[in-house]
C-alpha cells in the first residue's frame, strides 16, 4: 500500500476521480474507489442513476484536497484502486455506499483475504444493507433513468430555450472558448452538447489529426487560456444563458461563473478576442465584452502585446457637405475650405455587382442614400483608413451621421447594405459595429431589401435626347408643364446636364437657356476654355445628383432640350452668370423670358470683375449696347420701315455654299489688327511653342497655322479625324476653313480668347439672292463674288438680322453709290445669270418696304433669262 496527497480535478463517475498534483497541476492521474461499482455514464446512453451517483461524488470532492491510498493496481491497464479521505475526515468509498450511490462488488475481497480487507468489506456491506433498508440512492426503487441528447436537434430547441438561463455542468474544457456542457433542462432530460462561449475566440490548443496522427501545435496563449477556464469551470455546476447556435449546430451560450461572465475575464486578461460573429446573439451585452477587450489592449496584455491604439482624426468629428454619392457605401464630401475627400462608410458594403441576389439592388440602394444625404451637412468620424489594392484606391472609412442618425445603420436596417466581417486584427471599423450586426439580423428576419429573395422593380429611363426626332416627340409634353421635378444625373459642362424625369420615365440632355458657358476640359487636368472647368466644378458642386425642377422651352438641332434648371427654387443659369462663369446669350434669354434676370446678374458679375469679366472694359459694352439697340426692331418678321443700317465691311471668305464671312471695318478690325500683331509676336517666341496636350475636340478654340502664309490665327475645331490626326478648323476672325494636322495646332492662350475680343467674322447672306444648286453654276457664282469683292472695302446694308440663326442678310454696294439698289453687288450677280430671286420669299422679304428692290432684281433676272446667261443657258429652269 502507498498513500499520496492530491487535488480532485474532476469526477468521471460515482467511483472514479481525476486527480491533479498540487505542486504541478499539469500532472494528472486516474484513481478508482476499491471494492465498489457505480452506474456508468456513456455517450450511447447513461445507466439509471449514473448521473446522480456521479453528482454525489462530484459535489463532495471537486477541487478539494484528498489523501488517497492505493490498495491494488490492475497490471495490464495500470489502473489504481484504493480508498480516500477528505480533510474533514470523510472516507471514501464508505460515504458514497452509505448514501446509496455505490454498490459493493460481489467479487470484492476474493484476491485479498487479509483480515483487514475482509473487515473493510464487511463494513461496506453493512452500509449498503442500511442504504437499501432506507431506500437511499440507487436503492430508492424509483426510475433513475435520465435521457441524454448529444446534439441540439432541429430548430425546436432554440425556439424553446433561446434567451433562457439554465443549470449546467461543464463536463470538459476543450479550449479556452469551447466546452462540453451538460444542460440540466429537467429531472428526466439532459442535453450534453459542444458549447461555444458567446462573444469570444481564444487561441487554439494543440490537437492531433486522427487521420494522419500528426500533432498541430497550440497557438500562443492557447494552452494558458484553456487552463484559465479549466481551473474556474471544469465540472462546476453553473448558470448558462442560451443565446444561439453556430452554423455547424454548436450551442452558443454565455457561461456565468459565480463572479460573472467568464468571457469578460478571459478578455480582460488578454487571453481572448471578441468574436464578431456572436454579436448578433448577444445584442447590448456585447458592449461589456468590447470594453473588456479594450482594457486589455490598452494594457497590451498577452494577445495584445505591441498593440497600438487607433489614431483619430484630430480627436473630433468633422462637419462636411456630401457632394457626390459614388455608390451605396461610398461618398464624396467637401469641407468648408472646398477640399474634397472620398469616404467609405465604416463596416458596411453596398450591394455587390457579382452577387446575383445583391446586384439588382445597387441602383435602389444608391438612390436611397442620395435622397438622404446628397448636398446635406453631415458629421463624419474617421474610423480608419484602407490601403490601396489592385481593385480599390486608398480611402478613409468613417461613420457618417445626419441629425444624430447613423447613415450606415439606416442602410443596413433597410436591407440596402451588408455588414463586413472584419479580420480579428482589423480595428478600422464602426464604433457601433455590434449594432450594425444586430440590424442586419433584423433585416434578414423581416426580409428587407437584398434579404427579400426578390428583385426590385428597376426604373428604366428612355433617352429622349438620343436624336432630334425623339426629342420632338417629348417636347410638347414637357413644354406644357411648369417646374417639372427631376434629378440631375450628370453634369456635362457648366450649362449642359443629363436630367432624369421619374414621372415621365425619360432622361434628357438639358441645355440652359439664355446663357453660354465656356467648354470644360474632358479631364480635370485639361484646361478647356477659360473658366470652363470652373463652371463645371460649380455645376457639380451645386447640381450633381440633386433633386431639381426644370422648365423646357425648345430643343436644339441634336436633341438637347433648351430650358431652365432650378436647384432649391434658384435658377442655376442665374447663379452661373452671377459668378462670371457664363455670359448671356441675348436672343435665347429674351425668347425664354429670363433676359432681365440674366442681364442683371451679368452686370453684377462685370462690375465685380468676376470670372470671364476679370478684364472687362465698360467702353466695349457701350458699343455693343448701341449696336443691339439698332438691331432690336429686326425681330419683327414684317418690316414696316426700311433699316438705315449701313456699315463698312470687307468680305473675308465665301464658303462652298456661297455663304459670306464679313468683317466690320472700324473698332473691331482695329482691335483685331492690334491683337494679331501681339499674336504674331507670341507665336514667334520659341518659349510658346507648345503642342496641344491631347487630341483636339470639336468646338475647341485653338491657334492654327494657316497653310497659305504660315502665320498663326485664332480658330475653332469643326471636325476631327483621330486616325489621321487631322482636324478641320475654321478661322474665327476670317471665316475660311481648312484641314490641318494636329502638329500645326497650339492651345489658344487666354489673353487671345474670345472674351478679350469676340470673333470678328460675321455670317452673312446676300439679300433676295438664291445661288444655283448645280455645282458648276455655284462655283462660277462664287468666283464672280470673289472677283467683285476681293481686296475691296465695301458698304453693307444690313436689311435683316436673324438672331436665332446668327445670320445677317445684307445688300453690298460700292462705296461710291451705296444707296442705289440698281448698283448693288446683289443685282449684279443676278444680271450675270448665276443667281436668281427666291421663288418662295421669307416673311421679312415680303415686306412692302422691299417691293421696289424686288422689282429691280426681278427685272435683272429676266434680262439674264432672255439672253440665256449663266444658269439660264438652256432655258427657264423654274418652269420644270
């Protein structure tokens, strides 16, 4: 016989103990009580009273010091049998036999017939008889069977027990966060199931792969976390709060030690991290676990050694304005200084294009966010930043609130976003992460948004600006309505927008009436026309993605709708003009009825020398106003009094259709001469030999080198052949055009722009004269015009100015006889037979004041017919 002292670590059954060495708890030995037997606990089903027998011994001995005496050892297994004594004098197995929880073995003492052994066995039999007589324990005669289920079964278990606290015994500690728990749900029904400690994850312990026999070492602090739990929980009878089940069907529960939640103690000691996946089970209780983890992080304990606290944006929230909704989880914001920043909403992800269940919700989610915050003041708390990857640029992640409401939370609640599952070391997350997870579970239960299992009804918009024909069909509908509600979907330039009109199911290109804004570059780095990028930037800042109202007046030649745009009931055209980023187009402004408002705004911009008007000269305006005053009556179609508007002109070009380009001799040509001298000096300087930064664009103003004399002139790009790298340009001060390689084009410096001096070439047409349609006759007519006008200063009578078409109808005279209709160039061309009086006259041409002129012209035409001149050589073509 040998004796030793130990501490009871656990109790396997009513007759067997697991003992630990007091000086080295890692050393364990199994010890069974001699001469007795207890009912067996088994995974396949417990014997009657097995649990009750074990519980008697567990409650009597667990964690207590004990003196054990080994009486004999089984040779093959090495299993030790003997007797034991607690510090209070309680002897085993006597106490258990007396209580009726052990039976004396029938073969007890057969191999040891010593007097001492036989006396001990006789005493045990007497105690057993006494227990039987008193019907104690196993001898009670009642049904001692307890049904044990080793899994949770179906959903009925959680439906009945979720949220409830029950008694349980921790049968085994597998790791710091994983236990084998026996739930004592009733006297006759127990569940013995794998249980995950709710809210935490600890490092793994060493484990052996049964198929290969290889042992995987424990993670750092894994064994320490296991010992921490074992010393506090193993075989303790505790309270367990059932909170849920893992995807693998394992119970998730809060284990309540008498001193509190064991998860909190593990976290405080740095032996565990919070488990985000369990947040949905714990709800508000997760906050205490987060606080415990944060405490360990601050102290840099164990798992958090070397932890660096997350830096915050200056320790305070930022007040900004949302300038653009990039997607359901990404926005652009602008601070008071005008600086723009891209932000992703912390811990959430909008519907993904690659996920079939999410992709249909992308636009609806983005629209939900747009309605909530576009153009609104919000408060931003930076939670961290994400480094650039192959798919994403670097960006900050932030919690965004408006009027105290968390925007990310609202998206998740409506099923328009999912919550990101962060890595365990990822601290760049929302401060209300657990609330987001709970909201996602609620959205799933309520089948909202992407969790509905359905696709939303996607709003389809028909592009009515795709062609002029489609625009005409929509014009009558929109022009009859006032203040049509819409959404600015895209800003193409300062005065050109794509507008969605939900109630009509259409989208249109809206061109602001009454103004002309300079053209912006195609990229932010490209300059475009002076102040073009600034105008576009203002449009994006004030209009992009905003709710708006529009009034439509007309359409242009390519399907654009001409009208007014109101943002917050304020005319954006007026704002552009007021900021000096657009000029008034007088004819369009008068036609749309907003001329007075726009002119007043332009006057204020000029006086403040804003934008386009930074070099404004009041004297230039005075001359233009005088000219406009003279031209004003011409808007009437029936002219009651002939204009007395004679101007000195030179003809600078006649195009292939016989249209004229003229310059007015005087202040304009004098200013052009001065500008061209400076232009020549500028381009002769090698420092200004700059190529275009990119391919020229149609409508772009450039400097072009004229092929005939090699000099540089102001020009506008009419068309572009990208494959050949050749552009057709029109020289804006002379009207002629030609094709030039890109290498002979340069950027037009702002000091020579049309704001400094407007284009000097004026479009004109000969009054009451129609040139031939046949090519060979038309070419001859153009040659005659050149012969009669080239190199000469002439007098032009401006009979009618069509402001809408930007075309002046003129009669050209020699300066010597400027008022005699019979001596005009118009009549002379008719008399050569290479032109005719139009058979169908315009309204203004039919005015009585021109009867005498028409009679003279028709007489010249008849003389050419009679003598078979020009186009009349084969007879009267009007008779066909």
